[in-house]
C-alpha cells in the first residue's frame, strides 16, 4: 500500500464511499460520462450508436435519467424537426474526471498484470 495515502476509517468516510459507488455503479454510467468528456454534448442516438456500444436504448435512457437526477448531466430538448435531445456534462460532473482517470490507469495496469501471468 502506498505510504502517501492516508485512508481514515470513519462512519462519514464509509457513507461517502458508498454514496460515490452507488452514484457511479453499473457498467454504463462511467462509460457514458467518459464519452461525454471526450465528445462533448451528444444526442441520445449518438451515445447509443457510437460512444457506448452494446447498451440497449432502454438501459441508456435509465442511466441518463439517473445521471441527470444526480446532477451530473443536463438534458436539453432541441427545437429541431424531428425533436432531438442532447446531453451535456454539468460543472459538478467535472469532479468525477480524476476518478475516471484513476480507474482507467488502474484498469490498464491490471490488464497488463493479468495478461503477463
């Protein structure tokens, strides 16, 4: 364990950790956030087709609603014909970027270690 990391076990920290894990739980929320970081504001069909491959429209809709309810994305109905909806990260969502970067870094190291065994 890294000696520079001080992890204090307290009820408050455990609750904060559980809140964070619940907020970003599942295999899609972090992928959706990463896609929005990389590509900026996107329409539903763009998220579905290009950025988050393998997700069903029903699941994407639910995950986007969860992210919106937790103030990580905003949903904008565009005045187009036909009507389109786009999704954009909020300023609050920027706080998840270091977490996502850390998960990517760990995932790469872990994959390398597993492949090498």
